[in-house]
């Protein structure tokens, strides 16, 4: 309830604009923070889910440090990262042979 001799406060239009700009800026900053948090959570979930899996028998893929270098008794020979020469036996284990049998 206002008294008759009190004047009503009329807001300066510039004050209203300033408050509106402040609210918009505050909302933008809040959205930036939320977006950053979501991106970080997404990347973290990718890192957690990218654990090395067990090697399947079908995954006889050569790495950059191993390459084919001939054959030994019908088995493909590979040169390993430390210049060892081997083939994968029937159990899937590496069986090393003399380095002179590799052709690379």
C-alpha cells in the first residue's frame, strides 16, 4: 500500500536493458559450463569403454613392428619387434626359429 505523497519508482529503460543482458549472459555461461561437462563426461565414457579386449584366434593381424618374412614347414614366418623370427604354432603360441630362415 502506497502513501499518496510517495512517488512511484519508474525504472530507467537502460537499467532494464542491462538486467536483460546480464540474464542472457548468465544463461550463456551456464550453457557453456553444461556443454563442457557433457563433453568431458562423454570423452571419459569413451576412455573407460576402450579397454583392451582379449585377442581372438581369428585376429592374426600384424602390427607395424611385425611383418611376414617367409615360411617354415608350411607356417608363415614373422619378424618381431626385436628382430626375432617366429611362426604361430597350432596352439597360437609363438615358436621361434633361427633368424637365417627369415628372408627379410
